[in-house]
């Protein structure tokens, strides 16, 4: 049993060699438990967390928002949003909405990652730093939308309320199954898709007319953060692979198969946004599969 002071709240111990057959050719060669896997990761966490924090880019979101473009809304004597306010390309406008609403899923991600762990543990601190970076992304993207009026901000707020209330993977059959290998794999898969999405949106915005100053840089900053985060979550995955390669690869493949596109599980009424973004090649089922297959190929896996 795990030392009570380790910061790990032990669920019912699972024998990771049990259960359904693995869907790939790497057999489980040990009967390690969930506790063994967690202890190995916890032992490696202080060094990995220190490297993660050191490698991060401490960018300031307010630096890249064109505040001079902004004006008051009606409550403070200005004018509320009208469709004519939008000067950006529709792909950029709708791409921002889907990306921002995905970042608004942060409370759900934090809940999923906090299961079975104490907040003052090294895991809690690692997840906390990741959460702070993700929150910065939402702040920066929303500031751009509000200041540059790239979308109906009242509609966006209604969608945000719906998305956060509904949550991401907050329904039966998605929460209890997430133990530490699945938690790590879930973030790696999500960050791979997110980094690609924001890079491709930045590429489009860079060439499009009407893109506000600083937006492309912000999108690049978000994508770079996502890629750096993916790297350090993968460092944790590497530790887990040394303990039980079969189970951890199974978790990675399982989370890749459960992955949602950017903008999914957010709110009703976004079909047009998804259609526009897909038609522009920013995100599509085919592109997501390509990204995930590239990711999985590192470990000899495929969807």
C-alpha cells in the first residue's frame, strides 16, 4: 500500500495484467498494480515538474491584445455588438470560437486529473501549473474576441456557460475509468490535437485580411505552450512505460480512440462553426486521425 504521506489517494487496487486482451502485440509481462505505477511516477515528478516549469514561456497575454481597437459596450455608454463589427475572415472568427470554448473545458480537465490525488502532492503541483497555463490561453483568446469584436460576445458567453456547465467527459462511463496512465494519455492526446489546431489557425490568420494585430502571435504562443506541455506529460508516460509497458500503451491507444475534436462537447448551435473550420482545413476527422497516428507511431501503435 502507498505511503499515506505521498499525496496519492489509493483507489481500489487493480491488477493491470487482468482485463480485456490488449489490442496490439506488446504483452503484459508483469502483474504490477496501480500503486506501483503511481509510485514510480510520483518519484519522477519533482524533477520533471522542475524542468517543465523552467522550460515554459512566461508570456504575458495582455502584450498581444490590440487594446486601441476596443471600445465600450452599451452598459458603459458605448455600443453593443452588431454583425457589421466583424472584420476578420469567417474562418478566423469561427476558429477562435471553437478553440476558446475548448479551453473553457479547463474545469472539467482539472477534475479529471485531480481524481485519486491530493492537491498538495507533486502531481497536484504539476497539474496546477498546467492548469494555470491553460487558463492563460482562455484569457488571451477571449480578450481578442471582446476587444476586436471578432464574434458576437453575448452568444459566446451563452455558449461558454453551456459548455462549462455540461463539462467535458463528465458523464457516466468516462470519469471512473481514468486512473493515472489514462490521465496522462488523455492530456498527451488532447495537447497533440490542440497544438496542431492553433498552429493551423495561426497559419490561416497570418494570410487572411482583417486579422487583428497580435492575434497570430497569440495563437502561436498557445500552440507552443500546448506542444511544451505535451512533451512533459510524455516524460511522465515514459516513466510509466518502464513500469508496465503493456498497460500504458493500452491506455494511450484507448485515449486516442476516445479523443474529441477541438470544439466538440461544448455547446449546441456550433455546426456552422465546425463546417467552416473543417472546410478551411483547420480541423477535420481526417486531420485528427493523421495527428493521432503520428503520435501513436512513436510507440509502434496505430488507430
